[in-house]
């Protein structure tokens, strides 16, 4: 079997594998998308809960500060009731008023913190609902992925066996060129030679439609070695019917001469 024919056998097996895996790959991409969205929701929940915890701690500290202020005010009132002079009474009253003002500021701050905590709790509830809904979607995506994997499992195993056998027959240099195109993500690793004008020996590459030099067409025609399109680098092959027609034309021309 010619090198190009061996490459073509490998290419056609790879096409079947790619076709089989395309639906599975799409299902896996969708599943990964759901996992990513769930991960983002989890991150948001973690951030929101940390914010709520911080605000609750600040509010608790403010509450302790207010209780301490109340205790201090109560103590000062007792001292004020026992004050011996108006100056002492006035000083204690001033301190009480200052403590009341400070306590009012702390109370306002604590209320603001708790208001924010309530808002965050609402956001957490929304995120939890979103997480639950997204988890359901993720469950469906997982089921779909597993179903598609099971659906193609046996045929894929057969093709992998065929690929292994085809791979073993391809010469190293040809396989290196093939793998290089595959690594580049080129879909048309191999391309058929297309006929434009047989009389003028005009042919183009079936992948990029570039006119092929005569020497490239002759290499494909002889099947002694493989050749690549000078433009897109696809490995060229020729349909058996076209090759036979061209060769028969050549034989007729030789007899006529």
C-alpha cells in the first residue's frame, strides 16, 4: 500500500473518531460550563458570607461598646447624685452627655451594619436558589454526557483499534507531517486533488483551492511518496477513478504516438 493510501486510511479513521466524539465533546463542554458557573456562585457565596460575618462581628463589638457606655453612664449618674459641688456636678454631666453622643454614633453604626447584614442575607438566599437551580441543570448535563459516552463507547473502541493498526503502517516521516498538522488543529489534514482541466493538466487542492504545480500532481499520481499542498500544507491524495482516467488517457496518448 502506498504511503498516501496509508495516510488516507488513518485520516478516515480519525474523521470517524472525530465525528463520534463531536457530540460527546459538546456535552463535556456544556458540563464544564455548568461546573464553572457553580464554582462562580460558590465564590460569590463565600464572599457574601465572609462580609456578613465581618459585619455581624462589628455589630457585636458595637453592642458591647454601647453596653459599656450605658454602664459608665449609670455609674456617673450615681456619682452625680452624690456630687458635693456644682462644678463636680457639671463635669460629670458633661461626661455623661459626651458618652450619650458617642453611644448614639455607635448605635447608628451598628444599625447600619445589621441593615447591610440583612441585605447580604437576601443576596445569599438568592445565590442559594441560583445554586440549586444550576445544580439541577448540571445534573441533566452530567446525565447527557454519560449517555453520549456510553452510546459511542463500543464503536469508539473499534475505531481506536483500527487507528492503532493504521498508525503502525505509516512511515515515520509521513506520520510526523500528519501529526504536525493535527497538533496545529488543522481540520483538513488531507485534501483530495480536484480536477479543473484534464487536457491542460490543471488541478487544485480540495482544501484551499490553490492551483497545484504539475510536480505535486505527478507525485500524487505515481503514489511513490506523499506530498503536501504548497499553500495550506494539507497532504494530497487522488481518487482512484481520477487516477485511472488520467493514466488511461496517458496510455492512449502513448499508443497514438
